[in-house]
C-alpha cells in the first residue's frame, strides 16, 4: 500500500496495489490500475504477510510542465515541486489464518508552483482496510479519502475536489474452492467550486468466486446501484460481469473482467459492454511488459447531465540495465464520448487522448532511488477550449526509512 501511496515507482516499498478511490482520467493520462490484483478473500494461492509492519518513506520531485492547466486557451508553464512523505501500518494477515487485521496508510503532499504560487496546495490521501477472518467466514471494511487539486481532462483546469469510497464486504466459503461475497458501498466526488457537479454512487454487490486450480480463479459479479449527480436526474445502474484470473505460465498473468451494464436515466436507458483487463508478461529476468484495456461509464463534472464513455488501452515496458539501472516506457490512448442523459444540454463532445512517458531510474541503495522522466500527452477534443498539448520533464527521488 505504501508503494501505491508514494505516487511514483521510485519508493522501493513493497505492498499491494491500491486502486484510485474514483477511477478516472487523472492528469489527462490513462488509469491502467483498473482491476484489483490482490486476490479474493479465500485465495489459496495468496502469499503470507508479516504479522506486524510499519513502513515510512518520502518521495520528492521537481517537474517542468509547459501546460499546468491542461488547457488550449490558457497555456501556462511552471516548475512544480512535490514533497510527499508516506506512512503505512499493517497488523495481522488478511489472506491466511484466522483473526483480525488492520492496514492503514496516509500520504500528505505539498505541491508548490514556482511562478504561479496561488496554485500551491496541500493534497492528502488516506486508505484503510480492516477486517476479521474465521474458518469459513470473513468481514472487511475498506475505504479511501483523497483531497486533490490536479488538472483533469474533463474540466480542463486545476480542480480542487474530495473523493471518498467506503465498502463493507462479507465472504462465506461454501466449499473448499467456492465462496460467496456480499458487499455494499458508496463512492462520491465533491468539488470545491460550484461550477462543477458533485456525484455519488450507492451500490450493492453479490459475487460468486471459484478456484478452479492453483493457476485459474473465476468469478461472477452482479452489481446494482443508484447514481446521483447535482443538477441532473438519478441514474440506476445494473452490471453483470464475469472475471478470470489466470496464470497459464509462471511468467504470464491475465486478469480480465467482461460483461454488460444497463443504465436508466431521464432521457431513457442504454445497455453497454464493460471491459476491465490487464495482461502481465515477464519474458526474461529483468524485463516486464503489461497491456491494459478498459471501457467504462463516468459522469461529467464539467457538463452536468452528461455521461462520458471511456475506452482506452495502455502498454508499458520495463527493462533492467545492469544491477542498478532500470529503463521504463509507458504509452496509451483513450477516447471519451459524451452523451446527454438528463436535461436539455447539447452532447457530442469527444476527447481523444494519447500519451507516452519514458523514464530512467537509478537505485543508489536498497532504500534510495533516483530517476528522470519525460511525458508527452495530447487531448484532441472537438470542444473549443478543452483540447490540450502537454510536455513535462522532471527528476524524482524516493527514500524508504
């Protein structure tokens, strides 16, 4: 969890990957962390963790950004510095044995703009995972709270917002390889500016998990909820998906969720496909490749009463160079198509985003890394004033105490 909170791959801390509280288009890039890869509560292949552990680290970066607002009409360059300490405490074992466990993490980030000092801010991220596990039953409470102010592709501006997610999940092992899960939760986004529409989703979920073999786990998930957006009518959402977590070989891992989603709203209803997937491949020692893809529906904060369908893919390659150097490159494309679901506004906005990010990392010690990176991204939007082109380059340093 600390590795995820450090917001960069340079802090050499181990831990499970944590999804964003609200999946979305962060910094105009693709969010490739789209399917949890931490296993089900009764995963017999899950690894053990220490009974108690405290991790602390810090990440420091300085980035020259030629378009801090992600704007076509207000292109402003600046040097942006970030200092982000992080702390993670874990006690107990979530995936094996019996009894309670606790996992909490917190990362504050000071964001300082050299020229546009009025934009300087203090971001915060807190995440928790608390639960109890018996012989055949388990209960979990997982959540996240984020206070952010970065620019988004939807708004085309620096956007102060608070994101919350909470979920309670009950799991019951019917047989050795079969389990049932029942969950309920809430996800919300609140914006400081009244110009943007707040949103919240309340949902329930029923899932059936089956461990076919040590290399294959299957799942069937039904999710239903009510989606509320300020300035627009309610939306009811029903989703049915199937999931496979498959390791055909030692160096290949597939995590794929496919299905359909039905939404009802003021202007009618629609049924659309849902895709969330990732393939990881390690062709040889020191080389790693991933391919991720998704298709999902989001509510627009910039255009109340409109949803946008995100369809995207990302490819990443990591290559170790000797014992201390690692080269990485990530790139991806995304298409966001907007449609009217409530009110009398005019739809038709389409954003086409692509990005590439090469980076070079040097591991000074086991606990200290440094790196350089460059990122180019472009949003070819058909809505005047919302497209952007962005170049940024910087240096990052990560240290684990």
